[in-house]
């Protein structure tokens, strides 16, 4: 089968305005199927706004978003939800909800809110729970889970939608480093084993480089650079985006950059002996 001539998800000349302010201006970018993309940049640069626009949650003032050959604006909310799943930074969970019940909410795009689940829906729910390693927790109240376990439950709900693209806005927020890596590794595995296309907003550049195929750097509402982790993790480029002096850890794979206030290897015995 030949590759599609279109990116799976494409933004063309986007301008997004919120509260009378232009947040994104003249931004064009495409995302191919089966890859993981990290949107990175300083606070307020438009990362989350771009993600929400790609999900169809914000209508652009100009330009368009295309999913395959279709304009996103031509799809109903339910049609979009069947193909795109968006997981926001924070979640409000009704009290008493179990993991299984939360994951089942991911099927609303297919069943509507007032229809019973069919066999296909139940299979999708069980598959999402299995893919995120939550089988032993399926009947647990969400309130009794750790932060990392709850985040995996929300991820399972998004997977239950059965979409082609998963959009994640800072999925590691409020998690300790153990649970951050757990969530990132779970998403990477889903990408590698099932071809899931992922676009996520991440603040930790080293985590973005370790778990993503491409990094896209934004600043002041525009896309300034994109490329592989090796191409993007360059101190001069990162200084231009974040206004922080950085140095790159020699021979690191994936690449690791640290702020200049951390001693360079020749100045730090503990790094040389590590």
C-alpha cells in the first residue's frame, strides 16, 4: 500500500484569537501517521492553544485544520471524537467512579450518552484497560489510585475512543518522576506496538527528546524549529527559544541538555565518574 500524499493531521495558515488577542498567527504544520511529536516552548507561546485547535475544540479565526483529506470543521463533534482523542491537563472526576466506568465514557462518541454498550464497545473498553495495564484496578474507585494510575485511567478512556490521533496536554503534570516515566513509556509503547499517532505538549525537554520522534519548538505563537531530538537539542537553538544558556551532555543518546548553571563535565568530578 502506498503512503498517503496527505499528512494525517495538517494545519494550514492558522490564526487563533482568544479574548481579542492573537495567540497563533500564520502557522502551518503537518503530522504524519504513526509518529510521536512533542510541542515545546516557553509558557504562553501557544502550545496548548495549538493542541486544542488541532482537536477541533477552538475554531481558528483564519486558516484550517485537515484530518486526512477532510476539513476538521466539516466533521461533527462525534465524528471528530471517533478519530481524535484529546486529554487535557487537568480532569474533574465524579465521586465514586471506577476505572472501568471512566474508560467506558470513551465510547460515548460511538454510543451517545443514553445508549447501552454493545459487544464492540465492551471489547474496546477491555482492550484499552489491558493496553494501559489496569486490569487489576478496573473495579477500583479512581479516588483510591495514585496520580500515575489515575493518569493511565484517563489515557485508557482516550484510547477507548478508538481514534487515530492522541493529543495530550502536559500528561505528566503533578506527577513525580517515577509516574512521569510510567506514563511516557506507556504512550511510547502504544505508538510502537499499535501505530498510534501522538502529539503531546511537554515541558521537560529531555523527556521530550527521549520519548518523541520529533520536537517542535514554538515561541510567541509561531513555529520556530522542528526536527529530530538530535537536531533540536542544540544549546544555541534552545537559548533562542527559552532565553537560557545551556550545554549538551557529550555522547548522550537520547540527547540531554542542561542549563548552564549546572557544571560542565570537565568541571564536575561527579559527572566524570558517573
